[in-house]
């Protein structure tokens, strides 16, 4: 499978400089403020940039002053490089940004590169003249260049998911437009529409989702997804039935925060492989889950990592217990600078004879604790 093999970042929030090799499964652990969320925010920024939303992202997140490491006076330039391994060779996306008028960020350098394994010289394509406010990958001409088109496709298949907002006013609890079902959105705001698509087009996957939810939510029987015409577009609400109450339909308003999150997680991880992103980034998926549900979600993550790359940030020691040492990346912050260290079985084998991986972390043997 195509794989993001390395992320290089300098000058972004707490990440002064870091080169992070990645595997199919990557579980980032560390104390609050260590820098886990900053790495995810960096990838999220690239999601916005691919839809001409870089300036929107910058302003919503405090401007360049808050995004640059200790501000533009200390670190005036943000550098990023993503390296992808594919069947044909190595693809790289590189860029630099600087602070500009209005406390925003503009590109000073942006390029895509392809290195065929059979050729020594890489093919490098400039993506902008410098001084451009939005990524050159969003320009119409980029579709006519094979290298730029491949990089855009690879980046577009890296998606960040955060199911934290489950308030009564959140998108995930509201009605979704039936046609908004191309993919599961980052906040699961179109969950009922996406589930309806799976019910109609991928019945086996839909059945797996319902069966898995019946394991972690024993009171759950099945979904009731019935579109209703509202104005110019059909809408669908997340409705479901309870075991023993087949004649009464509940809505998302009857669900706890944790139950709603696990519905979104299970849907994300059990959707058809053809629809699943090539890189799934999950920010604290264990939030609000029972330990038994953590075990199920961890199993789904490991299964998904067989065909899609997965990057997870977590604070749960019991969740960490379900993974292997080589999956773990310890994030620590010293003097405001984040570091990233991948663990190895050789380093931890002696400890694992007596303790679980989560206990080793809690005992501060591998770092990553307050």
C-alpha cells in the first residue's frame, strides 16, 4: 500500500525541529502539552490547504504568531516535508511558509518531487512562484502535471478525524443531507448520510458495523435511517432501536457522548477499504469509552492498519496496552520543544515480562509522563 514514510516539520508550534519515521501503525503517547496534538494540527493544516482553506485555518488558530514556534521573532519560517513510498518510487511534498501582513502565513517555497527507483535523477516540480497565499496543488494547472496530481492525491487521502464535539448543538447529532455521503467527514457531521450509503451500497460492511456496535453497546439493536424531504434536499437523522423495544425509535439525542463517538469510530474503521482513507489520523479515540470498548476499538485500528496507515494520539494507559512496543512513539516536551521517540521490543522486553505496556508508561520507564 502507499505509505507516508516520514514527516519532517520545523517551526510549527512546539515542534522546533523533528523528523518522524512512520510505520503502518503509529500510536503517539505523552503528557498534556507534549506536542501530540500539534503534530495532528500540522496534518490538519494540510487538509485545509488542499481545499484552498489555508488562510481560514491560520486565522481560526490564532494567526501566524500562534502557529510559528515561539512566534515569528524566534522562528520566522515554517518548513514541512512529507515523504510517501509507493509501488513506483518515492514522492515528496516540501514547502516553506513565513509570516506576512495580517499575521498570516504565505508560501515562500512549495514543490513536489518524484524519484523513480530505476532512475537516479528525481523529477522536481515547482508548485508556486513564492508569495502565494494558497497551495499550488489547488490550482487548475496542477491536474495537468502527473507529479503534482499524484502528490495531491496522496495528501488528499490523509484525513484527520476528531469526534470530540458531541454537544447537543454538534453537527454529529443533527440531520445530514442525504447526498453528503462521499466520505465520512472529520467531525462525523454526515454520519447518518454515510451510514445510509453503506446500507444501500455496502450491506456486508453495514452489517459488520451493527454487529460490532451490539457488542460494545449491548442495548443497541439496529439503525433506522429513513430520508425525509426537506425543501430542496432530502435529510436523514441518526435514529436507532433498542433491544427489547422494537416499536420505539430513538434519536441521537438519546445517546451519551461516548456512545455517539463509538458509533462514528466503528463506522470509520469498518467502512469498505475502497472508501477508507490511506492515512487515518485519530485524535484521542478512547475519549469517553469504557475499557471494554477501548479493546474493541484498538482491535479495529490494528485491523484497519493492515490496508490503511493509521496514526493515533492517546492519553490512555489501558488503551496503550492493546498495542505493541514498535507501534509506540513517545512524545516529550523540554523547554517548549517537542521530541518524538519510537520504542522497540528489544528496549522493553525485560520490562514486559513483569508489566503491561501501559504500566511501563505509567511508571515513567519510557518517558512521556508529566
